[in-house]
């Protein structure tokens, strides 16, 4: 840690937690080792003692590399930082969110737009439609969005990490037995 203070200056936040310092030093090492032309901002948010979130926003000349391939490099940085924290602080429950140039918000909007289109088709044609296979985090966004509309229901189908989403019209009237079989 002394090495980084000498290299980057000792004027870091005095109130920075050990977890934040670890994230900062690891991130600086990743950027330097990868030869990326990036800057970052690190914002630590403590909702309470158990729920801490560290938001990292990357920016710079290499932004497009991070947005390319469906944000896989952003996800990789986020996963690596989370694993480093888990390794050094096994009892810590800090969440890491890495974003680059608003990519996460753009991606979420695209998922919601597609879900809206499929929802409209399901309602108009009164039949089930399917959303392509998605990872858990993206499926959660779609399910949460669709849950706000009582006219449709959604369910994940498939095995493994990537699953399809079935979007189907909700039965507005019917016996409890029919409703129970529709949710299975």
C-alpha cells in the first residue's frame, strides 16, 4: 500500500475504507497492466453496515473496447474486483458495479424495449412469445419490468445459466385451479 501512496500521491481520502483502497489499487493495476487509456471515478455508498455498494465509472479513449462484445470486458472487471474483495475480506458483502460511458443503462433500455414489443405481441395475439436466452442479471431486469403489468406473466425456461423467457397473457378470470396450473 505504501508503494501506491508514493506512486500516486498520499492525498487519497483519509476516510477510505480498506475495501475501497483495495478496489482502487486493484483497478489501477488492471488499467496499467492492460495498457488501457482510462480514468475512473469510484463512489462508495453505504446503505447500512451490511449493504455497501462501490460504483465505478470508467471513461477515456478505450471506452469502446469496454462496450464492445455486449460489455464482456466491463463484466470481467466487475467480477474480478468482486473476487479480489471476497479473497481479502471473506466476511465483507460489498457489491461492485462497473459501468463505462452509460453502457449499463443503454443495455437495460434495449432489454426493456424488446420486452415491451414481445409483451404487446403476447397481448394482441393472446398467445405465449419467447425472449431469447439471457443470463440471470438480464432476465431479472426483464421479469421485473414485466411484473409491473398485470396483463402478462413471465417465466424462465431452460437449463443452465442462460435461459429463455416465456411471456404469456395472464388469465384475468378463472378458477383457482386454472390459475395454479398456469403458474407451474
